[in-house]
């Protein structure tokens, strides 16, 4: 059963995240005050597979993690994006310089249903082909890494894709593409 929210207030807001404090009562009558909720915009990530069955990954520095990570291309849905598939096409082009012949939304999931309000969308792009040099945002220093699909799955299972969400999203995409 849903909780009753007796009071809600925003503690912090900016363009990336909003922190909300809710004073709640659970369905069993337990008071939780405050219960903190993180409000993020939706995110989209692309499992991009080329005609040679290579997955496109991006390597970049992640400050929270304090090191380099291998991830799926993707990012935040902008207010100008009409839907997750449009955002996926934009992010794929910006971060890799590749475009997909077809893009298909596979799933819209909660990155953390305990505290996050947003969704993370996984889109399969296949086949992808190089169009032009990548144009990442100024804050992004991205290197493209092409990996055979089977090796990408093995890397994920060995923990070499340190972003846990991306490991799961990659597996969803590889399964949908017939690689698992």
C-alpha cells in the first residue's frame, strides 16, 4: 500500500538533481520523517551493435567513482527530446558519432525504486554505422571502444563494466539482439 505523505519540501534543486524530504506514514502506521527522495530527469542508454556484431562502449572518467569506466553510450533525456528513442539517437551520435538503422525501446526501469523518481530507458540500436566524429559535451572526455558482443557480455559478467545498471542494460540488449 502507498504511504501517506503529510508534508513534502524541497531541500535542494538544480538542473541535475532535486532532493525532496517527505514526512510519511507507512501503510502499517510507522512514521518516517523525513524520508529523502532524489528527483532526477530520466536517463537513456543505448546497446549499439554494428554490422560486425561489435557493441559500442564509451570509456570516460567518472568523478563519483574516481576513475575510468566502460559504459553504454547515453545520458539525460533533454526537454527537447520527444521520447527515449529520440534521446537515444541524439546521445549515440553525440558520444560515438554513430547512428542506428533501427532503434527500439526495450525497457523502462527504475534505477533505484527506494529513493529515485526517474526511469532509465534501454534502447537497442542495430545496425549502427559511423557517420561523423563524436561531439561530446565539454565536460565529457570520451573514448569509443568497440567490443565483440560475446566479449562485452563476458566483460560485464567479470565485473569489468563497473556501472551496475549498464551491466544489466547490456544483458537486456544482448538478449533482445539474439546474442544471449
